[in-house]
């Protein structure tokens, strides 16, 4: 840990570019190598009204927008594409002020799944969530949710928000909201006019999750096609499947795809495809939940371990209890529309029953509509309960207790700070800084893929980075990728002096595989084990059998072999009675176990038979659908073939008619063609007419000169050995004159040659 002075000194060192020199001077390896200077650019943030205290800053995933967050103000600064570009040390960006916040800012996050990475989601202290699309408006949010208007959020107050996994499409569309004791979800957190940036793989995974939800619904409520139309649960799953299928159809290779690039500031940029959403009717999102009720107070919520399959979260309380959650169960979209209403589980309003009146003649009619209506209400209520209990849940992975000293201030908030994909900082009561390393996420996801739920283990490593009685006001994470000295955590505290600490959390000389964070002296106590692992069908019976097998008839250690049971005395008869009672008791226990085992086997067999019948009915239904689709495709193919043949015949007729019309007409020469012929005649006259009253034209001169050159060359070749020095000089003189003349007339010759060539080309084009 290095204390380098006050914040003013830190700003001065940043300005003079001497901060890293001071830090690296503490490292003997860097000092010996002499690499103590790291030049960098300063980003100047021009805000509209800079007279407020900056509490935090959030940068989007693309690295193009930076949110500067105050208590009641938010400025968004555009970052240049290359922050190291420019001749000086200052880099500038433009600033925009977000308005209409209607309260104090509690938390801000970026929605990375949105196109252009330009949607900033703000939670204020009035439990209102506003999402601003910075490409459209800074005053009017594209999504405006007042949580207190929902009945399931009554008497609650929002404490934090977080999206799911950034690598998962469903996670990017799901906004998790926490109160002091519950976690809720808004899915989908979007609007009709927002485009998404995703990949084909993410859409396929979303389709698989939707199919899993549809299979659960089909197994629990096997319904006919007519019953599906009246079921909110089935219609919601079908609408969700159509939604993701529409996104997938836009990524067809035959259609143009708009793409955008993310992580442009890193050495691993990647592309995302921009797709449009479709909602038949979308009147606003609905708050689902609570997904889970926490046993301890929730002060902050963070998403970590981004992966394509599952969303992982952590919550922190004031007493240092950290909870880990996973979104293992599939979810269904829920929003206000005409096909889905928000209060399915409410009791129906009883209608007055019509009194039966006996008709004057004939038999009375028995009306069964009332029974059918009651059955429909019960089925609707059971589906609403199933939606709430099975498709709106979070699983608790682990609870850990972080050490909290007695001098901690519980009135100060505990919150998280993101570091990287699998690590985050925990600020316990704003005084203790703990680094959490969740390297188990990769194995966790691999075990889920391989369906090894029994082998899944949650084992987070914690390290205390800093502790002081003064609260933390800000922090920053630095990773030295230039000189490789390691990773640092900058912690600012509310102190008069020495209020800045630079903590090295990973040393630079360690390999990437061997990097270990600071660890606690003792592992934190685990309050509960994973609750999401399902039991096997015979686990309970197996444990009961183990207990029975460990039981002994001679549980009182009576020496049976030494007692002559043939002697009819009191002790022998007492021992015999004891053994008989114990034997009968064990036989009874084994008989009860056999009955339980038989009942369990029969129930599992009935369940398997029911599943087999469901699969058979589904297979027959899908087979019929496939046959119908094949017949439709066959008829469409035949119709398309006929249309293609008709199109080909029509094209042939049109082509023949055009040829006949062209051949039967003799068109007169146009004015342009007449002008071309005049130009050709003028060129011929110029070429063939003597220039400047000379006796010969240029063509004749060129021909004569060509003949002279040929004769000279032939004479030279014939009389090379016979020329005298005088003749040789005369020949060189003549050739020199010829060369000078050709050089002098070269421009005129080239012009005439080009005109002649163009004229011949025009003649050839007109008279092929």
C-alpha cells in the first residue's frame, strides 16, 4: 500500500505526468530498469455547468460515451475514437446534460444490448427508472417506469438495479431491481422504437431458453389448440418465440445486415448485428416478482461473470453478508398489451347467478356453462401460480459472511465496484475495501453445459485491500499494460491528509495463470449451501436404507453366543424376547421401506408413462404439422415452377418481338451521326492536305521519311563494314537531323495519330 498524499497532489501529479513515476519508484524492478515514465493524454471534460461534485463515472461498453454523475446532475461526454491521438497532452470531447431526472441519482448503468450503445438507465431516489437514448433525446426518456405504481412493489423502495449477462440477449433485455429485501425483474426492458445489437449465437440461445419454457408449460398444462388461444401463459410463450424468431430472420445472409463495432479501444474489437424489434401491441413494461426474498438487507446489486448461458448476481448488506444468485430458470416476457393482463392471479369477481325457472312445457335445459367457467378460472389461476413460482424465480448459489469489525459504521452504505469480468470490489460500510475473485464462474458454466449439477461448486476468494475508519469517497482500478508492473486500486477517503491510497492487488511478475488476489487470513463462513441442486428420485430412500443397514439387532451388545438359550430361565427368555422384538421392528421397518420403494417406483413409472404419452401426442401433432408443411411447400414449389416457366416464355416473346421490330425498321441518320461524319471528313482533309503551303501533306512526309529510314537502315546493314569515316559522319549527321525533326514534330504526329485512331474507331462503330 502506498500513500502518495492528498487529492490536490494527485491532480497535480496527473497534470505533470509524474504520478506513475512516483508509484514505479517504489518498485525496485521498475527502478532498476529505468522505465519510470509513462506518457499519457489528459481527457478534458467540458460540461455545461461544472459546479457540482462528481460522485461517480460510468463508461459504456463501446468506449464512446462517459457519464459524469453527480447527486442530481448527469453529463454525458463523447470520447474520441483514439484518445492517444493529437499533438498535445490534452484530449477534448463534447458534453451533453441529461434533464428531467425528477430526483436524486441513486445508480446509473448502460444498456449494452441497445444499438449504438447509447442508452443510459437511471434510478432515482423516488423508485423511478428512466432510460435515455442519447441519439434521440436528452429530455424525454424512451422508457419511463414508476415502480410504486405496481401492486407487487407496494411499500417498497428501490435500492439498486443491474442488467444480466452482457453476452446473453435475454440478460441484456432483463433489468433486475432490488429493494431492501426482494429482487424483481423487468423483462423485456425496452420499447418499440429501440434497435438491438446482438449476434446470431445469442438469438439461438434465447430461442432455446424459450423452447425450454414452452416444454415446461406443455408438460404441466397439456392443452389443445383452442385452449391455447385462451391461455395467457401459452400465448406469452408463443409471442416470445415469435419475437426471437423475427430477430433471427433479419440475420438471413440474403438480406443486408447493419453492423457496429464494440471495444474499439482494446486489441480485441468485435462486431454486432443491428436488428429491429417487433411488438404487435406494447404499452409499457411490467414489474415481475419478487423473484426471490433475501434473508439479509440488500444495499447494492451487481452482475458479474458474463457468459452466454446464465446471469449471475451478487448482493451486499450492511452487516457484510454477500449473496450469490443465478438465473437458472427460464423467464417469459411480460408487458402491458391486449393479449396479456397484469392481474391474472386475482380472484374473479363473482357474478350473480341466474335463478332456474321451470319451463311450462317439455324438459328443462341443464346449463353447464357455469361449471366450465369455474374450471377455466381455476386453470387460469393455476397457470398464474405456475408462472410466478416456476418461471419467475432466482436461485441462491451461496451466502458468505465477510468480517465486519465492531467499529464499523452501519449507517454508511455498502456497495460494489466493478473491476473486470470475474472480479469486483466490495465496500463494506464504505470503510473496508474487499476484493472478490469469482474464478469459479468458468467451471460453473462448463458444468451446467455438461449437466453436472452435482459437481457445481461456488468458491469465491476474498482479499482485504484497504481498511480505515474514514469512509471511501471514490475508487479507480488501474491495469498497467504498458510496462507490466501489475494491477492497482486507487482508493480516495474522506481524510484531511493522506486521503489517497494506491494498492497493488496483483503483481506484474506473476504469470497470467498464477495471478492470485489478496486473500483473507481465514475463509469466510458459508451461511448456506447451494439450494439450486435438485435431489435425485431415490436420494431420500437411499439415505433411509443406509440408516436401516447400519441398525443392529443386538444393539445392547448382549453376549448371545455365551448364553445357553435352551435353558428356560428368566434372563434367557428376556434376551430372547428382546431379540425377537428388535427383529420384528427391523422387519417392519424394512417392510415399510419396501412399500415406500414400490410406491416411488410406481409413481415414477406413471410419470414416465405420462411423459411418453405426451411425447407421443407431441410427435403425432408435429408429424401432422410437418406433413401439412411439406404439402404446402410442394404445392408452392410447383406454383413457383409454373411461374418461372411463364416468366421465361414471356421474356422470350418480348425478346423476339423487339428483334423483329428492330430488324423491320430502317432509321434515318441522326444529327449527331452527321456531325461525326463531318468531323471525320475534316480530319481526313487536314491529314491529307499540305500544311503551310508545302508541296506534301503530313501523311506523305511521314511515308517518305519512313521509306528513307528503311532505306538508310537497309543500307547501313548492308554496308556496315564498307563505310568510310567520311560516310559514317555524313550518315550520323543525317540521322541526327531526322531525329531532331521527329522530336520537334512529335507532338503534332501524336495528335494526328490520336485523331486518326478515334476517327477510325467511330467509323468502325457505325459500320461494323
